[in-house]
């Protein structure tokens, strides 16, 4: 599920960056990207949750933190903050690991 959502996100991001859905004049693509990030995050998290729920996967809500991790990391990479993207991903991954650990 994560790989599929990642591919879709990469495709959407590539489509915006190519200028196919926006104009590169006067920051037109920047506005499109800024509006697309939160919308895609919500849509992808809900779609991932629904797909995992339909597949009878235990705890399908885990699609939400996974989507947030992927989007946050990609945004930091795209903005050129490579030095921040990896630590942010690591912190989000550790947080997701703690939150999702089965309770005995």
C-alpha cells in the first residue's frame, strides 16, 4: 500500500513539476503544489485506510501515519532540505513504530 501511494504521489508531484497541469509563469506551479499537498495527503490517507480495511488488514488506520511520513519526506526533499528530510523521516518512523506496537 505504501509503495502504491508513493508512486501515485510521485506521479502527481512529477505532473505538477512538468508544468502539464499549471503554468510556470508567476509561480503558477508553486500555487498548484501548495494546494495539492494537503489535499493529496487527506485523499491518500483515506484511500489507504479504506483499501486496508477492505482487505481485512488489522489496524487499517496505520495508512494515515504512513501517508504523512511519505508526504513530509517528499516535501522536504523537493524543497531542497535534504539534511532535514532523513531525520524527519526517521523521527516519524520511530513515532509510528511506538504508536503501532501491539499491546500485550
